[in-house]
């Protein structure tokens, strides 16, 4: 598609093909990210449509300090938060910081023995490779359900990092949180997902 500068220049010139390419690349991913904040698919679609309109209206304000992708995702995050607050169903992102700083253990304390060592060690996160997920429809379905069960702040970070492939810097910029908060939320989200998926992973090992 070209560099961000090229794409923005084409969009500013009214190049419809450039916008169609941008839609094809990001629309479905934006829908998935919007569902981090709002439950209704119809509402998510509305938020994404509002995001695209804001992107076109705000092109002159894009200064290139972040990637075009991060800029678009940040617009969506702001739109989705506003809509979710209006619908009274989400955390304010000031509360994300509080969640990252509370005393909730990342791993269930019952998994340690009296000496403080692992009694039930977790499976490596790397077990959940793209190939493994693609090979198991059951794991994919359970992963989607498990993501829905995460606290919203953790889900937003996990979706950006592990589903959308964003870097830590991009996730921080999109969500407006610190690197420390992002790291804690990602660790906790991954730990919860791993715990929820372990029974299926164990079953898969026994069946191979």
C-alpha cells in the first residue's frame, strides 16, 4: 500500500482507491477491537463507521508522530470509550491504571505449595501458537469466549498485543496508558487466558 506518508497524501487528494485499500486492511480488525468496549455488534459497527469518518475529517491533523495504524486505532478507542460510557457499561481508562496497580495476584495462589514453589506450573504462553490455534476450532472458540471474560482493561491490551500484533509502544499510545500499566495488564490478561485454556490444551496433548 505504500508508506504512511504516501497513503495520507493520496487520501488528502481524495484517492478513493487508497481509502478502499485502507478499509480492506483495517475494517475487520477495528470491528474486533471495538467489541473490546461495546457488546453489541451493531454498536461496534457504528463506532467503526464513526471512526472512519473521523479519520477522513482529521487527515490534516495527522502529523506522523505515530504510525497511521496507531492513529486510527486511537481514534477508535476514544470513540468506543465515549459510546461505552454513554451506554454505561465500561471502565473509564483512569480506572485501567487502578486495575494495573491493585494487589490482585496474576496467578492463583493455590498453584503454589507451602514452600512457595510451583505445585501446578502454568503451561508456556508460547504453546498458544497461531498454528496451534488454527488447528483447533475448539481452542479458537474457547479463546474468543475467554477474551470476553477478561476485565475490559486486560482485554483491550491483550487484543492489541496478541490479536492485532501491536507493539507495546503502539498499545500505550492507542490506549493512553503507561508502559508499566500496559505490561501489568498484558501479563494478567495472558495469565488468565492461559489458566482458562489449560484444560483444553491438556486434552489436546492426551489426544495426540
